[in-house]
C-alpha cells in the first residue's frame, strides 16, 4: 500500500512539473516576443537563404562572410523596394479607399430605399437605409485611421526588418562555426555528437526544402495574381498580390483575407459586382490549383497536418505573437512535426499532428509474433 502511494505521489509530481514547465514556456514565449520574433524570423530566413550563399560561393571566389554580406545587400535592397511599394500603396489607399467605401454605402442605402418604397413587405428583412449610411461613415473613418497608423508604423517595421537581416547575416556567415559548437554543447559523448550532427543535417535539409518550396509557391501565387490585377486595371495590383502571397501562409483565414481585400478594392473602384466576382473567381481558381495541384506535387504528403492541429496552431501563435505569429504558425508547426518525425521518442506526437503519416514499424512488429 505504501509503495502504491509513493508511486502515485511521484506520478503526480511529474505531471505537475510537466504542466508547470508548459505554462512557463508559454509565458516566456509571450513575454519575450519582442526578442523571440526577430530571432525566429532570422532563423527561418537563414534556413531559406543558405542555399543561395552556397551558390554564390560556387559562382564567385567568396568566403562565407563575403557571400552572406552580398546576400545581405541584395535582400536589403529588395526589402526597401517592397517597403517603398507598400508606402506608396498606403498613401494612395488613405486618400481613395475611405471615399470609395462612403460611395458604396450611399449606393447600397439608395438601392435599399428604392426596394422598400416598391415593396414595403421587405421592411422586416432589409436593414434601415440610415443604418447603412452610419456604418459606411464609421467604417470609412476606421479605415482611414488604420491606414494612417499603418503608414506611421511602416518605419518601425522597416527597422525591425533591418535587425532581422543583420541577424541573418551573422547566422549565415558563422553557420559553419556555430553548428558544431552547438552540437558539442548539448551532446554528452563524441558518439552522441556525431549522431546528433547527422540528424541535424537531415532535419535542416527537410525543413529548408519545405520552407523554400512554401515560400516560392506563395510568391508565385502572389505574382500571378498581381499580374492579373494589373491587366484588369485594379489599383494597387502588386501590393495586393504581395498581400495575397503573404496571407497564404495563414491557412483558411489568410486565404479569405487574401482574396477578400482585392474584391473589395475592385468593387470600390469599378462599382460593379461583376468585376468583383471575376476577381474572386480568378483568385479562387489560383488558390485551388495551388492547394490541390502545385503544393501536393512539390511538397508531397510527408508534411501534411490535420485540420485540428492547423487551427490550434493558428490560435496559439496568433495569440502569442499576433499577425507575425499567424504567418509563422504553419512553418513552425511543420518544423515541429519534422522534428518529431526524426526522433523516435516523439513519433507519437508526429502521428497525432499528421493526417496520413504513420510511425515506421518497429523491429518486433515487422518480424511478427514470436513463438
């Protein structure tokens, strides 16, 4: 009896320590988000851009530091170009979109008034025209304030991006030196260090393949959609295309936002439901091709995540890190699943997170029952 009570007490203490460690980790992720977000973004970008540094070193007689410096200059120029396009689009949107919303709300109010005059029986179904006008004025003011604040915060985002790029520069320049040191720091024996180094290389290669493929797919989606918007004479085509590509990192909700905003801009510009429907149809076709043809062909089924895990990950990282957390939710979750797939002790977690993946059969299961 005493032995059972001792085992129960030990089990309760272990469970309590695990719960305390989980809540402590969540609190640290939230409280240190101003530090952890740049570090996480830098690690993701370093993982994506490391093949580019190797290509530069093969193409030119450069050291790892030189190749990282060249890549830093190129990415900085590209980032400044994107910031310039974003700033220009925000300035134009600040002066045009609130007026467009006011015009649309006025038209909707006028149409509802005509319907109510012709068919008074619809009064219990349709909203009051005055309510539509008030909502239009309120939303115009909120949109103007949001765009103004976004334009004011753009400088801070550029500064944060520069800090992230500097971290990427150091990670790429010192990766060959830092990786063995980190492995030796955590490994207990030389044999463990060699096995850990090989596992880390395989894991890094898989994570890099996923991140590079996911980034290229989203950039391609945004570019194709931007070209369509440009040909369709929609305002802010490249800014909306970039928005669609970035929000495609966020499952479900991101795709609604990525297609909903261009439709609203088209509706406000042309005042035609037909044009907005065309934009929505093209975006839906692109997202369908990307989700059911391009992504399965490029990434395969090894990185699949079930819908419940995706939603929980978006809620969790969105709560902790806001918009950046929503964008990083899928890459972080996919990377965690890859880690679980490569560590036998964590196979059950990978199985829980996946939709089709199953842990490899153990030796005893493969050999069948023993006699």
